[in-house]
C-alpha cells in the first residue's frame, strides 16, 4: 500500500504519450509565464496586495513545471508527489478561474488534466484491464465466493433504500449536539442496511467495534478543531497569494456555480491528498491506521488517525478557502464527503450497475482496501471514480469483490495504542504491484 505502482509500458506505447505530454508541458509553461507577466504588469493597483506574491508563485510554478518536463525527457516515467501537487494546484486554480473567465479557465483545466492523465497512462497503462486468468490472486473466502456469483445490483428497491438512507444521514448530520446522536441514527440506518444487503455475513458487534466507536466520537471532535486551526493558520497564508478582487468575484458567483466548482476543486484536492498519504512514507505511517481494518463496514469509515484525517480533509478544503469560495460551498463538500465515506465502507453488495463508473460505491472503495497486489494504490477518489480513470489509478474488475482487506502491519488493539502507533513503529514495506 505504501509503495507506488509503476508499470512502464513498452516503448512504442509510451512514445506517443511522452510526445503529447511534452507538448502539454510546453503549453502549460507558456500559459503560466504569460499569467505571471500579466499579473506583474497589472500590479498592486489592480489586483491588491496579493499581486506580488501571486507573480512570485507563478514563477515558482513555472520552474517546477519546467523541471518535471526535463525529468520526463530524461526518462522519468512516474509523476512524483511534488509533481502531483503542482499539477493538482494548477487544475484547481483553473477551475476557479473558469467561474470568472470560462474560456481561459477551461483551457487551463484541459491542459492540466491532460498532463495528469498522460502521467497516469505512463505509470499504469494497464490499470483498467482485468487480471489475466494466469495472474496470481488470493483465494476467495467462502462467503465472498457466494457474492461473486450473485447479481451485483439488488435492483430498484435497493436504490430507493439508499436514497432514503442518504436523506436520513443528512438529517443526522444536521442535528445539533450531534456527534452522539448522529452515531445512534447512523447505527439505526446502517445496521439494518447491512443486514438486508450483506456482503459478508458477520455479527453486528464485530471485533473492535468499541474502538471504532471511540474513533468516531474522538476523531469527529478532533477533526473540527484541527480544521479550524489549519484554516486559521495555513489558509490565511494561502489567501495572501490570491488577490482580494479575485476572491471577491468568486464569492459573488451564483450559488450553483460555486457549488459545482467547489466540488470539482475539493475532489481534486482530496484525491491528491489521499494519494500523497499513500506515497509519502511519513504520511503513510498515519494513514495505515485506516488501512489496517480487516472488516469493512460503516463503522470502519471512522477508523482513522486524527492527524491523517485532518491532512486529507485540509487538502480538499484549504484551496476552497484560499480561492474565496463561500461557506455554502464548503458545507456542501463536507456533507457529501461525510455521507460518501460512510456508505463506501459499508458491508453491502450494492454496485448501482453502470452508475458505479460515475459515483463511488462500496465495491469501488473496497478494492482500495483490498489486500491483493493488483489492487494496490488504486481508487483514491472518495466521490467520483472519473478522477482515478483520468489519472490512471482506477481498478474496478467486473462484479468481483476483494477476498480480504488490510495490510501486512499488525495494528495494536485499543484507541490510545493506535493513536501513538505511527510514532512508535515504522511501516512495513509492501511489495509493488
């Protein structure tokens, strides 16, 4: 899990991709330098105090883009985490610009997304393919063998039930004082749901449920405090790089435009943050707490280290705050991600048929937790699988489900032990897929 998947394709397959990526880099570099020139010429009189910092930031971005282009031409075939961060930042800024200058913003979105997609094709050209008949796979447990042969979608009644469930969860999240009340309501909703559409039969009160309840109660409060502090400190610094007139214009955009753009930006940020949590060794030490779960259900969604949770959420929310999006947009993303996180971890066999390629489903995210080499480092997106398809990290093989979950590391029992685990024990090295 902690290592990245690198499957270099053959030369005749990567050649055109490298050529296209080089052209995209050239366009991006020219665009960034032109933007820096425009910002410098307009200056503080038109753009406010952030003009100088923005121009400096654009020059630094151009330097990083040029450096990664050089690395590409020197034979690099995998995008590094800094490269992912830079391209994700460019993509998110382009989406924000599109709310004010649709043509320029759309061009930036196409180029930045094209760069990320090309790197994805270089690194994992066969990610979308089904595993071959001769590839080694972990044997299916008896209960999963039964699931593999059943229809993946329980039909209209299942969809209706999930829609009603979603509405009830939204109500639960809006209850004041709500962490404990919300937990009770979520249990009332998801325990029957997991009994009706069970993926793996198990007892309601599985091993470790008390610890996961503590994760839910403590981490929920820690996340709120952590996000407030992060926004107050890091967000304030980031806002200094964005001219005040631009933030004002974004905040004045129609609510529907803000929500769509904010969701797009936040999902890109969340993807980048989640992927970094897998590829940066220090971040993985904390993120592995979540991947140590071996029984997937709705309560497992909250089995997280609070620092890991704050980092991944901040990667999604800080760009929104820095770019000037309003509270409505921030609130819409928080509600969506909370709802999705609980649902995609649930022990249910709902797949939604063709819609599984549009929205994240339990099957999609269960593969992210799979303890099977071909699925390592896949399905980072929390809401929309299209991001993984674009960036070359999608793995969704038919109606199959993982045979087992977890990592090689053995997590200690108890909340406090799990809280200090990342500080005491280094992560085990996981073979590359």
